[in-house]
């Protein structure tokens, strides 16, 4: 899938050369070394940056505009692997089912082979020849994927993890075959006892078919679990893509016409009946209802919508009939963007994975060298060829770093998908790593700490006047205005508005009209001065106190005197205090960055417990504030914002977090997007990232320690190949299952 050709804008403002993003499906990879090798081949092309992920079998390539997808595919094929452009409609290849078939056959044949080798009473006359017959399909057909990968890499002078598996199992099988034909192992009536360590046997009297079939079966079991985890990830993406509506009822010349969703165009008006999915993102033009947005935001309670409300595609209309005007279709909808970002999160490569790939690229040749050294040393020390070869085979088997290739991608996949389920959209695995490092969080005020919508916070009447009367007059006068403050006042009044005569809008000052036969006005102190009305001391003091809290005040006059004021403010988000407390518990320092005046900013900061305030910051200066907090790169900083004016600061920050209720520009510039207006999700994102990184570290520790400890044991002849294969396969299974635990992680509040 080519994502188009663009000229990227760098934060410095310079335009980079035109480039394109091409995604490829890659076939034939069997380990992280394969991914590293393909990445290296693609990276040798001029101007190409490639990230190949073994766990998702995808390549994410940034290439010059003049380079075609066919050129990239040819490069991958030249490396011995398959590649193709993704076909969205195509049923994905079921690799798990393919591996399962081989696993079932291998396990069915391996069990009797292992049982006969381990339990002397089962070693009937000729049992070793039966073992040969049963082991042959396992070592050839069931293990063909390993052999094919080894041969492909051999042609290019490379060695991968599969090279170790192929060499180890082939050596065990062929050495046993030689012992059967040319040694005493083929004699009818031969028996041998299965031990943990190798026997110092100077005759060809032992067979190791159980080692070959056991290793292959264990590794296939690990690969099957891994394939299932990757398939679950792909299934989640497909499910996300399929939650949208398949058809839509469009209004054409006043008539309702049902058409496929692909026919819907921007600015088309369509009907959504109760119980139906909203076809695409849009604005309600008629009707009132409650909409279930849980599929997009994770919010369980339906949201009331009416004329002018924005709605999101794939959400469900619950009660009334709506007419919606489409504002985005196809790949531009929020649902499509979510699916694309989740896929990018899986295709990206983290620093941890890059390190693991690099290590595996040099690890395999070293292991083969160690196996050859083991063989040579034992032969020089006078040991039998049987003992020396078996010890070398054990080294090959125990050293296979399959767990190393799975340690990082499986944990990042599980963490990213768990984040999306919780309402945290993670742009890439790098975001999880950055979130783990964060020391300071800078927060925008409006729309982040606050709800981003004006609401009535207080009514102060003058002496002899009721608060209800002040609000009634204010709402009646402001009913015709579209100003956010006016809308908040009108929304707060539930009664019947008074009738107006001679209404006049006075820009920058307020409104004026006759109410109940007497002159009335609502506006700022300048309007009151213009009308020659004095403001009582009580109201002046109330206005000053409201301003200190960041509220806006509207003075109300009627019958030649000022009768009261109403205060309107952007209210603090209900979860803000708990969220800031949770961030502090994580050891993070919080800083509020806002364009508001110092007094208003400090009031809000005090209410929610923010550590420091940067007030009266111009929109373009938020970038500089974040850079200053970073202290020359010494302090990792996260920025949480929701507006276009936050986009540059979000990009500058080590971790950009956008509120999902914010602008497209903010979300495009961020690393994490909180899909509902709940600041607690930011704390959850940090917690999830720490848990994910701890899982990765645990995985890598197990993979490395296992290899470091086991290689000397195998080289010294204390590890039977059968035990070596079981231990190696167990490490892979452990890593995958340890990573999958992230899928059940729940934040503690």
C-alpha cells in the first residue's frame, strides 16, 4: 500500500525531498535475523529507510518518489524472500494453521520416538529402526521451513537462527543414521538408557532420533504460539476495520436512497435510524438522539447529540432519527486513521528490537564457530567421534536464539493492542519506550486540564434582585448571539425567555434591547459606562474574584441600573485532579503551559495540584517552553495538548500526547492519542509503557541468561541434545506467553 508522495515538513521549516511510504507484506521470514537481513538489503538502495518487523511480517519503507514498489519487491526477492503489496480484500494467509498441521504430524510421530528412547522397557527388538521410519517425516517434511530458510541464507553467505535448527536436527538425524548402518546401533536387540548428560561411548551405539524430532516439535510449538499471537493482532485490526457501516441511506432530492458505503461523498446528507451505525464522520443537521461512541472512545455512556453536534463513523445511534452531513469518508475517517495508526504501531521498530536484531545477526556465526571448536577440542582430547559430534550438536541446539527474536516484538504488539482497547492510541513502539523515560509532563490548560467548553459558574445578583431574574434577563438578551459565552448562559437557563424589542448587537461590548417595556443590556464594564450606569461595589468585587479564577463575567442591566452579573468559565475536567495525582505517584513533575493570565493559571493549577505554571505563553512560544524544560536533552519531556497551536510543541516533546477531542493537527503531531477526554488515560499510558518495557527486559534477560549459561554446559558434554532442544523451545514459549500477559493488564486507579 503506497501512502502517497509528499514533501515532509521538518520542524525547522525546511521541506525535505519528496518521498513515499510503501508497505509490503513479506513472506518466508522465520526469525529476527531474516528481518534484519531484508532490512539491510533494502537500506542499501539510495534514499531508502526500511523497518522490517518479523512479528507482523511487514516492511514499512520510506523511499524516494522515483523508486517503485516493484523495485523494492525485486530487492526482497533477490534476498531469497517473497514480497507483495498488501491486498486489503484478500483473506490473509493463515500461517498458524499451516504450522499447526506440521506440529500435529510432528507431535504424533515424535511421542513414540521419544517414549521408546526414554523408557527402556519400550525398546522392543528393532525399535531403533521404527524410530528411523517415524523420525524421517518429522525431520524432512515437518522441519522443511527451517531447512529451506537455511538453504536460502546459505546461498547469500548468511546464517540465521533457522541455520542452527537445521544444522542441529540434521546432524542428530544423520549421525543416528550413520550409527544404524555402520555402527552397532542397528543391531536387533540394542537398547540404551536416556540420560541428562552425554555418555563417553567410543562406539556408534547410540541414536538421537528423539533429539531431532523433539527439537522440531518443541520449536514448532513455539512458532505456533507465536503465529497465533500475531494472528490475534491481525484479527484485531481486521475487526477494527469491519466495525464500520457497510451501507448508508443517503438523501437525494429529498428521497432516501440506500447505497454502498463506498458511494458516500463528503457533504452528502444521510439518515441514521435508531439502532443503526453512523456511516461516517459528520455533523448533525437535523434530529436529536444519544450516540454510543464506545467503539471509538471506550466511553460506556451514550452522548446526547443534536443539530450542530459532530458524530463519528461506526458509533451507534441509540434513540432518535438523525440526518447527518458527511465531513470525512474512506481513509480520512477517525476509524480508518485509528486502524492505520495501530498497524503502524505494529510495523515500527523500537530501539530494543533493533538491538536484538543486531545481536542475532552476529550471534549465529559465533555459535557455529563454537560448535566446530567443541567438536575439534573433544576429538583432540581423544574422545569418541560420537561424543564429540553429539556435544557439538547440543551446542548448536541450545544456542538457537529464537527467544531473542520474539522478546521485543511480541511485548510491543501486546502493549500496543492493550493500549488501543483502553482508549490509548499508540503511534509506534518508540512511543512506549519514550513514555517509559519521561520525567516531566507539560500540560496545555484549555481543552486538556479543562473541558474546553464554556459553562455557567455563578450568578451574583445586586440587592433586591433574585439570581433567577438575573439569569433570565441574561439568557433572553444573549439568545440571539453565537458567542461561546452567550451560548453557555443560554444553555444554563431552563426557563422561558423574555420577549425582546429593538435588539442591538454591540461588537466588543455586548447586547442591548427592551425587555418588559424597559431598557436592558448585557455586556462588559465598557458598555455599562457607555450607558451611564454605575456598577455596585459588591458586583465589582465579585467580577475581580471571578477574573482571578479565569472566569469571564457579563454584567446585566435592567430599568436603568446594573442588577447583577453572571460568570462563565471553562470548567476543570472532572478527572484532572486524580490524573495529576496519579502522575505525581509515578514520579513525574507537572508543568501547566497556557496563554491565560498568571492569576487564572495559578488558580486552575492549585485546584488540580500542578507543580509549576508557565502563563501568558503565546501560541508559537509553547515549542520554546518545551525545549527549555528538556534542558538540552537532559530531561525527557512529554507534552499533552489538543489544539493546532500545540502541534509544534507536541512534535518537539520527547513524547507528544494529544486529546482525542482535539484537532487533527494535534493528533497528527502526537505519539499517543487519548481517544476520550480523560486525562487519567495519560497516567495509564505511562503505566502501560513501564509494564511493557519491564516485560521486554524480562524477556531479553531470560533469552540472554539462558544462552550464556547453557552453551558452556553443552560444550562440556553435560547436556543431552534432547534436553537442549526442550530447554531452547521452552525459552521461546516462555517469552511469548510472558508477553501475552500484557493483554490482560488493567490500570489501578
